[in-house]
C-alpha cells in the first residue's frame, strides 16, 4: 500500500467520534422527523417508546462494541462481517452499505426539500416558492461536502460545535415547554390508553429507527485514536446521550401538544414549530435555523462514512483502485468523495423528476420520494445489523471461549437484537403502498447485481486482511 494513500491516523479522540456519529442522529430532530413515526402509534406514550428504543439500540450497539475490540479499519461493518462470515458476505455488506448511505442522503434531501419552503412560509406568513427549497439544499451541501474534503479533523470539530448548540437548545426549550405546559406526571411512561401494541408499534416504526446512524463512526477505525477501545465506547456513548435527549424532547412534545391531543400530532408537517411558536418569534427563528442547518451535520457524517467505505473497498480490490487515492495534504479519500457527489446529484435529479411527474406535483412527489428512500435506508441498515449479529455468532463459535459473559454478549444479546430487527423489517414493509412498496424490490435487484458482480469478478477470492498498527 502506497504511503500517500494512508488516511490521517490517530486524528480523532473518543469525544470527536461521539460528536461525529451524533451528526447522523440529529439532536434537534426530536422536535420534527425523529418523533413523528413513534408518535403516530404511541401517542401519549411516545416517551415510553423511546425508552424501549434506547434499550434496543444498546443491544444492537453491543455487536459493534464487541467487534470493535477485535479489529478496526476503514471497512467498518463489512470488515466485521467479512471476518465472521467470510469474504463473500463481507463483500456483499460493503456494497449494501453504499446503497444504505446513498439512500440516507436522498431521503434527507427529499424530506428537507419537502419541508423547507412550507416551514419558512409558516413562520414568516409569506408564500414561499417551492424552488427555494432546491436553492437551500445546494447552498447547505457545499460547505458540508467541502469539510469532508478537508479531512477528518475539520469534520469532527465542526460537528462538536453544531451538535453542542443543538443539544443546548433542545434541553433548554424542552425544560421551558415542560414547565409552561399542564402537568402530565409519569403518564407518558405508561401504556396510556393505547396498550402495549401501540407502544410497540411506535417503538418499531419510530423510536428505534431514530437511533439509526450510531454505527457511522465504525469506518473511522484507521483515523481514530486507540480505535479498538474508542469506537465501541463512542457508540455506546452516542446511544446513551441521544437517548437522554430524545427522552426529554419527546416528553416535552407530549406535554406541549397535549396528552389527549396526540392523535393529531403526526398529521402536522411541523409540530415542533407549532409548539415552540407559543414562546415567541425568537425561539421559533432559532429553531428554524437549527432545524434546517441540520442538513450540514447529516451530510458530513454520511459522506465521511461512505467515502471511507468506498476507499477501503478500492484498496481491497472490490472496485477501481483509483477510488483509494488519498489527498496528500488533507488525508481524505477525495476521489471517492468526488464520485459520491456526482452520483448523489445525478440520483437526486433523476429521483426528483420521476416522483414529481409520477405523483403529479411537488408535495406528493417529494413526500413519496422521502418515504421511498427512507424505506430503502431503513431496510438496508437493518439487514446489515442482522449480518453483523450472525458474524458475532460465528466469531464466538470459532474462538471457543464459553464463559457466561461471552455467551451473553455474543449470543443472547445479538439474538434479542436480531428478533427486534426482524420485527422492524416486517413492520417497515408490511403496510407500504405504491410506489413506496417498490423499495424492497429495488434492494433485491441491487443485491442480485452486487452478488453477480462479486462472483463474476471473482472478488470473493480476495483477502480482506490489512495489517493493523
């Protein structure tokens, strides 16, 4: 491996990893998109669904924590899966991760194009043209992709600033809302009027998926300090911190909207703005800026993780070696990033036009565009986590250590996580309507193409072993 194609080693501390990963979970999202899915089913018990989501995410995070102690590289998930299940499974997971992150980028694009102009119109009482949303996305994506190009240090440092501001705002406003609203006590932590089924559906379709993205720091294994220790600790810290923020924020939303009025909560395109607007234009204006600037940390985290995954694949011979080129000064995989940007804008243009014309308009088109790619993103990440759990089973079998602790962390906890993931996949796709229900078929077609490519190019014969320092 050429010296010039080595990433910036020992650049990110544990705290840097925490905030880098937090960028994909978005603290401010608890006042918007992160809570809508859970509230649609759990209603007044939405905070309870987030407690269950926190516990389930810790089970899923356990698999990363256990594997991160054994190995660390830019491969991320596909390195873990290849180690436990073999090179074919690892190669397949590598291509699946590409689909996952591109779907992430596209569903974020669709959601914020859909909501930017209407929300700006709501808080200004001015009719805002739909095309303003496009201009906004282009303007916010430029600094996001630029900071990824500049390297991992500017990336995680900017994430620290952005996410700290979000957390401070969410905590402050949540406390104000709770104090100013009618007292609801501990009722939101019970199955209040909806039963365990409503809480469970809110957990599966909303709160659990809100934690998706905590594994985005796994591909930073070659840039983190003491990665076999720091990555696992950072993953658990991300889940715990975001779980606390989500719990406080969801409780505030229930208190502010009204415990018995939650049936209408998810029908609003901007419930957070409606509640916060009660406290004046200043907090609402701050919320608007933070809520829509959140695209920056989302794009930064996703593009950083995806570029490292592609860099590692190119280095391993799965794709063109040109994509493993690292910038001499910034130590970022800039060639991979350039390809990501080109593919992203091509796909975004095509998908926007297709959904716009098929659904016959701006709102319906981008609403379905957002839901379609959210479905693809959700299902692919859940599949990757199931593969990771099975990889951990295999590792346990091969290592031969049969202690109670090992059985708990390598068998029992991943098994519970796998059952939860299987249920999440089922509920994610069981009630889909056209054209959203085409998402799983797109994943299947992509998977078949990836497997054929792996076999046709005999990529499964490659050894995915890189010397670790």
